[in-house]
C-alpha cells in the first residue's frame, strides 16, 4: 500500500494559512462549484458515497449522520467543528488549524450548504493560542472577501462561522458536552436519545464533525467520491492524519492511507526509534486506550 495524499495536498509555507495563498492554490473554487452546480441533497449524496468515517474517534460515517437532518423542516440547523483536541499526544487537528484554516472553513461552508445551516461554530480548545489566532484571522479574511455572510459568491446562500473558545475542560471534547458549553452552560454530556442531529444546539438539529473529517470535504467534492475511495480500504476509505510523538526519530503529523502497516509507518516513515533504540510499546489513541507492545502491533495496520 502506498502513501497517497488526499488532504495535505500543498506544502506548508510561512503564509499557507492566509487567504491569498489558499486562493492561489485553487481555494474556494470547490465551494463555488458546489453553489453553482449542486443541490444540498447532491452534496450529501456525494459525501455518503465517499464512505468517509469520522476522524474524531467514533468512526461514524459522516454521510449517514447528515442524512438524519431533514431539509426544509422549518427549523434552524447548526453545524459545529469539534476542535477540542485534548488527548495527550494528539495534534493532527492543530496542524490543520495552524497551516490550513481556510481548508476547514471552505469545507464547513460546503457542509453548511448541504445541511441548510446559517450559523456554524468551531469549538476550539482554550489552550490553543496560535491555532485560534490563525483561525480567527481566516474567518475575518473570508468575511472581507465575501466568502461568508449573505449571498456567498453571488449564490442564494449565506453562512457565518463563529469561533468559540473552550475553557480547558477535557469532557467538552464529547459532542453533547461541547454544545452545552456553547450554550453557556456547564460543559457536561447529555443523555441520549434524542440524537444531536434531532435535538442538539439550542434543541435544534445539529451536526458535530471533527476538524479532520470536515477538512476532507473540499477534496471529496472537487474530485468525486470515487477518487476518495481509491485510497484506504473498502470498509474504511481515504487517508488519515496521524500525529506521532515520543522517542521517535521523526515526530510530527503524517498522512497515510487507512490500512497502512503499523511497523512500516514507524520504521520507514518515522525513521524508527530515537538513537536506534528498540521499540517497547505504543499508546495508539489517547489515555483510554490499551498500551500495545511491539509484538502486539507487528501484525496490525493503521485502521479503526
């Protein structure tokens, strides 16, 4: 299996987070295509056909989540990007916020169009300083360029994105706790049912997706579901951003196809262990996951 890139399609530069550079690389052209050539139902159909699963941990298919929201039901709908990346050793969403905030914003506007959302939110971890400043600046740039607000790109569609800073509560990484925090209440998870897509923010239909999940939408709508499914596995298509840290030769954020061999990733992509040491164990997904020994991960792939 190769290392096809679907999300990180441009190199990081000192100005890659700015609107000027993003548009020079074709940024917001996909949004314009969607607004001029597709209906909201068309967008949801394409996202569903892509098979993309949530990149926040639950791995729930994004298209299936969107399909629960009934269009033209007379209610306001809400969209929220979960940027409360709080698990130890995780920083792949932070990479997007710092280096490609307009990729997230364009994708959110596409999702908002599909879900008939007028006000969308990014719930960002309070400890994130540079990611917050980069994202807030990108929102200002988009507004000034007519890419947010009323009649975006001349279409009969309007949307504003509000950046909401958390206060450092780990539990607000959970979707319902996150929405409760936005409402100004104690950030505490709700009992379900009802699902958030039925009764979420302000008791209205709400879709909460992870930053990485949403950021894939530009590529899916630009190139089509089939192109997205050409990477990864049949059950779980696409690529994943993997953040790796610790006693590794080349820590950082990597994009690999889903189904990529664990040991190949560590030994070849990440350069092996620091100073030639022998791998002892890996903590694969935050504080709630089992510690896996080198023998445990030898036959495994990077998959859900």
